[in-house]
C-alpha cells in the first residue's frame, strides 16, 4: 500500500478538530438562558455540590490530551508545536469512534513538576486526562503523582493502550495455537513506556514465565544499574536469566517495543514452535512482515495498518476512555485493563493467524470494551 502525502490535507484543514456548539442563540431568551443571567443558576448549584459539574457542563465527556513533545512517535524530542498534529489526530479518533470531545494540551515545558502542576490546574474542566508522547522515565513519575493527586482518571496511552491491545492480541493468538498464558515463555524487548506496561499487564494476567530486556540485557536481580521501574520488571524474571535477547532460547512469545533492528534473528530462530512475535516499533517495525515469513513466525503482529494483526492503541483508547467517562472512574486498575483487553479480543469472533485483533473500524469494539470494563469497576 502506497503511503499518502499528508501535507496537502493538513494544510487545507488547518487543524483536524474544531469546537462545535450544542445549542444555538437565536433570541434574547436563548441568550438569557444559555448565558447571563440564566447561567448563574447552574453555577450556584455546582458551587453547592461540585459533582453536578458532570451533569451541567462539558466535563462528563471531555478529555485533555497532554504532551510536552519530548518523545513523539519515533521522531524524538520535537517540541510541543510539532507534537500538535499527533494530538489533534488522537482527538479526532476519540470524537469519531467514541463520541468523546478531546482537546490537545501541548505544553511549553518539559519540567516534571511544572507538568504536574499544570495538569492539576486544568483538571476541573476535564473528565479524564490522557498523557501522550512524554519521555521515559519522567512520564512514570508524572503518571504516579497525578494518579495519586487527581480525582479523575489518568490514562497514559503509550503504556496502558499499547499493553491492552497487546494482551488482547495474545489472548486470541493463544486461542488459535491452543495454548494458555500458563503454558508459555515470554520475552519482552524494551523497558520504556510500552515495554514496561506490557510486562506488568501480562504478569497480572497470568504470564508468569517472563523476562524483560533493555539495551544491556535481561532485567534481573543480579543487575546493579536498575532504576525503580526496572527493578519491578526484574522481579518478574523468576528464572534469574542474565544474558541478552540473542541468548534467550525456547521462547513461545517475543514482544519488542523498542526500535528498528532491536529484535535479532538469532532470538527468533531460537524460539519454540509454534511461536508468536509482535514487533511494535512504529512506523518502522523491528522486523518486517517479509522477514517474519522467511523466519517462519507463526503469528506476527506490528503497529502498522498495512499489515495483518495491527497491535495499535487506536483499538483501545476510544473505548477505554469512553468507559472511564461513562462509569465516572476515579482511578484505573489492573482488572479494568485486563477486562478491556478481553473486550477487544472478543470482538474477533473466530480468530485466525492473520486476524487476532479486530479491525480499527469495527464499531463493536468500543461497545465491547465499555461492557467489559463496567463489570470490572
């Protein structure tokens, strides 16, 4: 599939979203009702009972997409202005797929404390916050602090979304191969936002034979150079494996959330059969579909829309944020994320090796996620 040139449409649209009115002001009575003096009445009621803000204002259906532009796609630290097209795109997807009014908040600061202060200051307007494209490990601290200090849910799509779709894909891939999470040995390449969250969610979902790798090798208790978030991941390495991914033999599943070239063919050739490989670096995966076929990978997924099995968080975040808003969730939990993954997985009625996740345009996905999460709240 030839990639389209995105510049002309971006230039013509001058932004992919806009503010739309829900009511029209056609008379003095309309003005008096929707603005002054009539607007004073809901103001007074909200002042007396702040929970009414959900009933009388945009808060119940509005998400802030917050980025500092420090790690945008595979482009790196390109700043808030250059991050804006991505955040607009996410807002567009939320609106069209889940009816959510989302707005990009691209910040002219990359200071952790200032980001936390700013998000807390704008939180009264929004029903949920979506952190996006903020560098690690800073984003882990921001997520932790805001989760503890906000009274609305804090969703980090690069972590939560990618992990939920990866788990959904694994549920169906294992179904096709007639295996269970308890049966398999898993290697995860990359300990950044996505790798960190995938490892934690898989471990919570019962994948107990699991090793995470960074650029220096396996995360294990033998390492003395690990920061706090990597120490947690090292705790999953119950076998005490200490070498690199090239020496990791007998894996059933390898998931790479790193960069092109980070997944050596040695590791794939040393896997058991049948096997599952997700190469999630985007837009350039760690290995290409043609290589995967040459290497005899049984089930292969990437983040690309022009390949089968697109493991992309666009399958997750519209439905998951819809659930958070509708259920007025205060804090995201692991059971909610596992439920969302099952909701995505069940959207594929008969999984095959080339269809382990639903099409992004499948309108049942949002509904299935909301229904699944509602049972886990």
